[in-house]
C-alpha cells in the first residue's frame, strides 16, 4: 500500500501534468486564433490584388469580343487594331498574375487558402489565354469574311464569355463580405456556360454546312475559333466553382 507521502506525490505529479496539458491547449488555441486572424487579413489582401487581375482579364475578353465583331463586319483594319489591344491587355493580365502569385509566398497564409487562391488566379488567367487564342485564329482568318450565320453565333458566344467574366468580377468583390451572394453568382456563371454550349451546338451545324464548300483552312479556323470561345466559357464555369469553395470556407 502507498503511504500518505507517496499518494500526495502522485497527486501532485498528476496535477502538474494536467496543468501543463491545459496550458498547452490554451496556447495552441490562441496560436490558431492569431493564425486564422492573420490568414484572413492576407486572404483579403490577395483577393484585392486578384480583383485587379480580373479587371485585366475582362479587358482581354472585351477586346477579343470586339475583334470578332469587327470580323463579322468585314473591317480588317479594325480587326488588326483590336488584336493589338488584346495582345497588350493579355500581357498586362500576365504581369498582374505573376505579381499576385509572388505575394502568396509572403506572410502568414493558411496552406488550404493558398492552394485555393492559386487555382483561382491560374484558372481565371486561362480565360484570358483562350480569348487571346481565338483572337489569333481570327487574325489568321482575315482577309476572308465569315458567313453571317457563323459570325453572329461566334459573337454571341464571345459576348456570353464577357458577361461571365463580369460576374467573376462581382464575385471577387462580394466573396469575403457576402459569401452567400458569391454562391448565387456562381450559379449564374454556370447558367451562362450552358447557354454557350447551346449556341455552340447550333453553330457546329452551320460550320459543318460551311465546310462542304469552303477551303479546308477556313473550315478548320472557324471551328477552332468556336472551340476556343467554348473553352473560355468552360474556364469561367471552373472559376465559379472555385468561388463556391471559397465561399463555403468563409461561411
């Protein structure tokens, strides 16, 4: 049997371990609270930079849409002018992308937050890449003129992509303030992507008819312009999905 002194010693050891454990838990909780607070600040700072990146991407898509409109009108000079704007705007978007990504290496940032925001930035930049890609193909298409039925549907698809990017801009503004609104906006982006798919389905029929008599090179270019616009719309939908994930993390 343990004597009184041994029992007391064991009790003291138990109490000491319990106090140390409780202190460690409290310190860990405080550390996680501070980490979360710092991470929230960094998230907002990075999203502010991301909004500037989206502005540049919007410009790329806007000029790329205008370029298709110029092609539909048969204005070759305007097509070339819009291509120059696309090129400059896409380079500015790339510069903003690199600057934003570099900031993710600095300061306190939760690894999950970092991974999600990196994906958000890169996927958004893909939209600009596809807008530049369809613009390149338009440049290759001139001085030929698109059949009106094909040109108008391509213009409609490009306009839908521009609309989706505008909603992405709105999503970036509200995701930290009103994440539930960001979820609603993601649904709108998804709906636009479905509209683009519907237009593409009808457009593909027009292109197949066009290909019966057109030069093979023009036939290929018309389809590639269509595919690049569709890919841009798909990337917009992917960005919307990423905003869903961010919003659910914040709620």
